[in-house]
C-alpha cells in the first residue's frame, strides 16, 4: 500500500512523464534480450527458465507487493519480445517456402529425383520445420506467460483486498497515544543522531567548509535572486492589466503569471534539495524526509500557481471563476491547505515507513492528516458553491440555474456526482482512519484528491485554450462574419489530447502500475475481432494518418498545378480546371486505398457483403451514380468547362465549377444555380464560348416609309464598322429584312471579337443609330392603330338616351311581386346604366 501511494505522489507531480512512458514503454525485464546475435533457441530456453522460476515463486507463496510487480514485469517483457520472434520467423519462412515451391512437387519414387535436388529439398524442409517449431514454441510461451500473469493478478487483488480490510491500532484507543508519541519521538531522535554523527565525522577544514557552507551560501543567494526576479516579473505582468485590456492579452498575462509562480519556486525548492543532498549531513533517514518535504513543497507550489490562475483572488480581471473576491480568496486558501496536507502526508506518513517509524506513530499522523484534509475539502466545497451545483438541487435552483464555468466541460450532473464523491470521501476517510483502517482510509481519500487535481488541471488548461481560440475566432471589429472559424476545432483536439493523458494518469493514481498500462496498451493494439476481421484503434489511427497525408499531398499537388505548372502551358482555363479536378478525383480514392493497405485490413469478406448490398444500393443511388458518371464524361469530353457562357433550360450564366454530382453556374444576377450533370448530358445546352470567344450579333431597326433604303443601309454599315469590338473579317453586313406594318425593317449582322460583350455592343450601336438617324432626318416610326366604327349613329343615340335624366315610373305589379327592377330605379339607387353592344343587346357584365 505504501509503494502504491508513493507512485501516486510521483504521478501527480509528473503526469506528462507517465503519459510518455505509456506511449513509449521500455522493456520491463531485468535482463536485456535485444541482442541481435542471440539465437531464438537460446531466447526460448531463457523464457522457459524464467517462466519456471515464476511458477515456482507462485507455488511457494509468501509474495510481497514488490515481488509481484517484479515477476509481472519479467513476464510482460517476454510478451513484448514474442511478437518480434514470431515476425522474424515469418520473414524467414517466406523465402524458404518460395524456394521449396520452386523445386516443384517431389516424385513418388525418390530415386527418380537427382541427388542435389533431393538434398536441397530436404534441407529446405528441415529449415521450414525448424521455423514452424519456433513459432509454435513462441505461441506456447505467450500462452504460458498469459496464464502466469493471470495468477499474479489474482494474487495482487487478494493482497490488495486483505490490505484494505486489515485493521491496525485505532487512535480512539487511549493506549495508542503514548506509544504513538514515543514512536514519533524515537524517529526524531534518530534523525538528530544521524545528523550529529555525520557532523562529528567531518573534520573542520577548508574542504569541509566548502562542502557544507558553500551550498547554503549559493542557496541563499539563489533564493534572494529568484524571489526578487519572481516579484519583479509578476509586478511587470500585472501592470498591464486594465479593465479595457483585450481578452487575449489578459489570457497571455494570466499564463505568464502562472508560469512565473510555478517555475521559479519549483526551481528554488529543487536547489534546496540538491544542496541538502550534496552536503552529506542528513543521512539516509534525513534524505528520505527531505524528499518528502520537497514533494510537499511542490504540491503547494502547484496548488498556489494553478489555483491562483483559476480563482485569481487579487486580480479579478484575470479570474476564470465566477466567485466574488472574498469567496475566491477563501477557495484559494483552502486549496493550498489541502495541498499542504497531502504534501505533509507524503513527507511524514509515506516516508515514515522508510525511516522506521512504528505503526502507532503512522496511525496517529495518518488520522491527523485525514481529519485536516477532510475539513479542508468540505470548506473548499462550501466556498465554491456558486460554481458547483448542489448535490440535491431544490426547485428554486432548477428554475433559476446559475452560470457555471464547468458546465461546458463536464455538465451539471457530472459535477454534482463529483461533489457528492468528494463529500463522502471527506467524511468517511477520517472516520476509517480513527477506527484503525489505515490502508482503506488512505485509498479512499488521497487518490480522489489527486484525481481532482489532475482533472482540475485539465479543465484549467482546456478553459485557457478555449478562451484563446474564441478570441482568435471572434468576428473582427466592423465585420459580422466570424474569422478563422476552423480554429474552433482546436479546443476539441486539445480536449481529446487531455483525455488521452488523463486516463493513464488516473489509472496510475488509483493503483495501476506501468505493467498494467502496458498490458492495456497491448490489448488496444490487438483490437477486437468481428468474424474474421480484426479491428483496433491503432488501425483506425493509421488509416486516419495515412489518408490525411494522402489527402494533403493531393491538395498540395492541385495547388502546385494551378499556380506553378498549368498557367505556363497553352491549356485554357477550362482545361486547367478539368485537370485539377481529375487529380482530385484520382488522388483522394488512391489515398483511401493506400490507407486501407497500410492498415493491413482484409476486405475480402467486406467485399462479399458489399457486393450483396450493391444491387439494392444501386437502385437507391442510381441518380447519384448517373450524375457522377455524367460528371466524368463532362470532364473528359469537355462540352462545357469553367468560364463558358452557357444557356440551359434553367437560364443563362457562366460555368464556375464542374463537380462530381452537379455543375455550378453563376447567372448574370450573381446568383448560383446548380444543374445536375445528367441534365447537361441528356438535354440541349447552348455554349456561347465553347471553341472561341467570337460570336455573331444581330441588331434590328426600322425607318418610316418614304426614306431611301440605300441611305439607311450605308448609315448602318458605317455604324457597325466603326465599333472596335466588331470584326473586319467576316465583315458586317446589313439586311433589308422586310416591309413591316409600321415601316421598313433592317438588320445589322456582325461578328464580335468577344461575344461576352454582346449586350454592351448592341446598346452602343442603338445609341449611334438614334443619333445618326436624327442627323439625317430619318424618322423611326411609332406603331399606330386606327379604330373604325361600323354604326356610329346608333352608338350616338344610345349614349344620348343614357345621359338624359328621367323620373322613376310608379311601382308596377312586377316590382311589388318581386319582378324585375326598372332601369330608372336602378339609376336613382346609384347603379350604373346598362351599355348596349353594337348589335343592340345589353352587356350582361354591366
């Protein structure tokens, strides 16, 4: 149990180092078996002897925790080397089998085969049998190592369970206190005696003075300089904090202050430890105690720096939490107290077993530390209540939730569960320590506290990264669009990296060791099997890395072609776009195939399933496949290309992109419409700029009857020839098109250098026609309509009768009986009079 707690302390201080060990595990055995000159047979014999020794140790029993870890490390070292041996045997087997196959099948009668060939066949067969025997023995060694590791894991679990359930002296027993105080006094006396003994052994001379006093002088000067540098750096950084300081600058200042508070005191403590160890005055027990005190100092420095970054009790502008000033000060203070308790426990209780302190003294110190630590945890939770939701929220809290910085990373329910776990540990661990459950109390309290520290550090780092990214990706001043939106993926990647780091570190904190992590990593590498397909996260990671690399190379090749190669060729813009798109269509599938090959996946079974599903998928995706094939045809035949002016049933526009499924066309109104590629293949498409930019223009005009057509023709030809966009060859010409209803009709037909300017040219020519016609006195007729009346006399009488006023006749029987209403009555009531048609019939609509 003590060894495990020591590992917990180391892991809490050097978490990144533990993660590096996870990523690059070294051989765990005591002996080095990586000698390339060592034969596989000798290596297998050594494995057999090591396995026999481990089995014998397990059979004898009486194993301690250190012994179990050592034996597990030996077996894990074997399992690390077994795959290399099997792979080497496979590499040797392949050419041997090829050579044996090259000899052909052996004849039924051995006498019919030549002696050299028969000897070579026998030699190759013997080598193949030897390699296959090595593979079988390697597999046997792996199975034996797995079985022994399982036995050692069971033994380790039993030892851990017995240690947790074992009960030692209780502090509540009055008889324990005198023995505990005597044990602590004897330990202090031993430390004093060792220091005095080493001092008396030193002779008072110049080398002794240099050895003893010089390090302390250096430490004093260093501490003075470091404290001065630290204070000046923090003051210079905080002087730039103002209420109007941008958020990104505040984050940078907070980071600088945190690093200054963390690194400079840590360097000072490291110098003190180095000087104390080199002085030679502490002895073994004193050195162990100094190491523990150094760990305590490191923990308090980390709590002071990282807690100051989150709570920032003195500078509210740099505060990440939503606490008030007084609450932030109290939370920061109790966090430092909790770190100090954990550090003193590491110095006094954990190191007490190494310096020979009696169990009563350890029990007393453990109970004191746990009571103080539990009280600090409860005070810290009560102080941080504004940012930690209650365990059992009331109806008012649920209706009016408070802002919570932790919600974005954890969620309120998770935070409530963590708070409940901390509260239970803070209340239960001291009770267990008081009644004598030494190991159980420590395992319940300290791993949870160290886990909270690791998780808090990850949350703090995540918040800093997210704040920086949000500031970098926020809209610029005066711009409503977000800039650098892809930066918002950085917090996701950082969160994933922090999770990958935190998982092995938390595993080490809760009792796992490096051997367990290596075993778990091996299982991750081996993956899981679905049918005959083996999938592992490593395969997925390899696929993602190789595919991403191929995708990036494809994009780089496309960019190089578009910027550095194709512009210097004679290929037009549409051809360049088709080549670049083709490189993309070939590069991305090729990258996927290379990635699949790199992972070593056997896709034969998947191909069978895919073949069975392809028919149904084909019916459902036939339109997509049709458009995809049509897009390939468009890229090869190039009836349209990027930059062409095309006319489709959807309208006019310029082709911008020919994609896999559809083609993007930009209209003259600057709006995009997407046409499926199959429609461009199956329907009629007018391409105004397919081969070249030349195109014909037609301008229609007319003049009044009585003008000389030849004069009009001459004027129109002069206008057409004078425009710079009109080509000389083919020459423009004028057609006397028709004798129209309103005048003589003419057409100007001319070819333009660039048909994209047709509307501008037509407008220019019409302006010039109007000007020249006015100068020449040629009138442009306006359409007129003549209306002829067939019976004007009858229409005049009807209008006169309608305009003559008349009195209403007396009511008739028809009116009284509901008959037709007389005309005069309708007019008096405001209704319009009836209008007669030319034939004399009244208009029914009026």
